[in-house]
């Protein structure tokens, strides 16, 4: 420790979110090359770079990371294929909304609540039999029968059922802590595809949707 102690040597890259969106950390170029941008904190002691440790990072550590993280042969190929097919189906459902007179869709079984306001990962269900676990009981989304519609997914070869929000005005009502804001929070990011396992896959809305919120104390 201290100013004169050894420090550095860490490698950092931007962590992806729950949304499948274009980013600069990892890109596929037009020629098919994969471009990864990351930072290397050179190992040092005080103001002096430790050259031998730096060489080890660039000569051994980085090539191993590239081989394990960026080469298709090193990945779970079934999981990669499933990810792509899932995201393509999400995009297909979104593109099908307009022709069916809808502006949004939320599937039955969706996990809309998040872990916390600072964590966008899905809420975990309460562990059965653990009385000391204070995690709230997870309630999955279930569509009213009168508003349920279905989509036949082309890639995953299954029928997806859920609520279809028609063009026009839809009023969402209910008591406190009944999930109104949770539903709206999921819809406001419905223009983005989600990673498999997020819980909000196929919670889609029109790509032109915008959120409008009235200032506190003012009428809409």
C-alpha cells in the first residue's frame, strides 16, 4: 500500500446493460471484425511503470481474455444462438404491432419488477421455506382475458400470449402498490430489446413511443 506500493494492472471494459443496444465497448465492424475497447491500468510502483508485469499483461493476459470472451468457438454456442433468435423475435413482435392496430404488448409471465431503483436486474422470487428472507413475493404479469392477444414467434416456434394495448387511450387504474408504475416503467423502455433472462423480453412498444409526465401539482 501507500504511494510507493505496487498498484494498477487491472483491465476494465464497460459493462453491458439489460438492453440490447449499440455500444462502443464492443462492436462488429462492417468487414466482420470484432472491435473491443477497454482500458489497461499499467502496473506501477510510485511513478515507475513495472515493465515486466506490463509485458505479461499484453503478452499473456490480454490474448487469453480475447480467446475466452470474443471467439465464438470458446463460447456457449447454443446460448449465443438462443440469444440472437430471442432478440430477433422481440424485434419481429415490435414490427408487427402497427399492422395489428397496437402500440404495445406485454407477455403473460413477464417479470416487470426490478431488484431496486439502482439495479435494473429482475426481482428474485422469494425462497420457499426461508422465513428470514425478506425478499418480496414476485408477482408475474398476467393479462386480462378481454385484452389478451397472441403472436406466433417465427424463430422460437412458439405462441406468445399477453396484453395488447390498442391505439387510442388506455387507462391503467388500481390501488396503491398494485403495479401501475411498474407496468409503465416496463413500457417506457419497450423500444429496446432485452437480453434473455431479463424478465421483460417481449415487453415491446412502438419505436416512436415517448414518455410524457406532468409536473407535480399541475393538471394533465
